[in-house]
C-alpha cells in the first residue's frame, strides 16, 4: 500500500488529492488508491507491472523505475492476491489490490 500511495503522490500535482478506500468483498480485502494526477497512457498501462528499466518522472521530476509496482504485483500473487490498475491519461489513476481474508 505504501508504494501505491507514494506513486499517487508522485504523479499528482501539488494540492491534488489521493484517496484510499478499503472494502470487504466476500473472502477478500480490497484496497484502492486513487489519484487525480497525470494518469497513464493505455500503452504504458498494459506493461505497468513489468520491469522495463525505463525511468518515468513524477510531477516534481522525481524518478520512478517501476520496480516497486512489479514487486507489489509479484508479492501479492505469492499470497493469493491480485493487483490491477485503471487510468485515464490526464485524469489520474486507480490502483487496486485484493488479498484473501482467512476466517476463523
């Protein structure tokens, strides 16, 4: 969640908002992190969870390599979770992840 929150801040302009929501969805906990920032192109969105070595710059020229998203994707997959993203270029992005919840 920390990585998604930092990315939301990194790719939003000053004074824009980042929203965090949590849902209990059947046997999963689902978290969404949405921003109102620069968004992601459709081409980049298709490759977002793969490490390409390409550096992207945030709105204040912060460097981002994408390795954090790739690691989040792989770790969640190991624990039976999922990570996905939706975005509109120029209007922000929403990153969602779910993790299974064990019932006792």
